[in-house]
């Protein structure tokens, strides 16, 4: 598995435009993508089956929409920040119980 965090100096508006451009089709190989607000922007927390799957998704689906998303939001496209790779020890996802869904 491949896991990382990445701090981006972007607003939620820019993020929403990126996601609209990327589309709703699942990212092959992505296990978890979470976004949290931090001082100065957003932090991505990602877990992938492999670094190669992540790189392919970024190359094919994310990078082509970045310039348009930033321009539409009146922002300048920054250099891509470093990924802070982390050693994933365990990952648990707890789906809601039927009572919580109802």
C-alpha cells in the first residue's frame, strides 16, 4: 500500500472545482481519500493500493483539470506540494449499522 498526506494552499472552492473536473468515477486503486481544513488551506490524506495507481490517477484525471479549476476560481496554480509519505500500519473503515442508515 501507498499512503501520504499533502498540504495544499487552496480553498474549498478550488477543491470543489477540481473534483467537478475529475468527475465521479471511482479512482482505480484508491482506498481512501480524505480532505481536512488546516491553517492556510487543505490537507489530503490518501491511501492507495500502490504509488503507481496514485501517479496514474493524478496524471490522467487530476493534472488535466488543474489550470481550468484554478483559473475559474480566480486563483493562480501553485507548484505541486511535496507528498509526505507515511507508513500505514492499519486502516479500519466502519460502515454504518442498519439502524444508523434508516
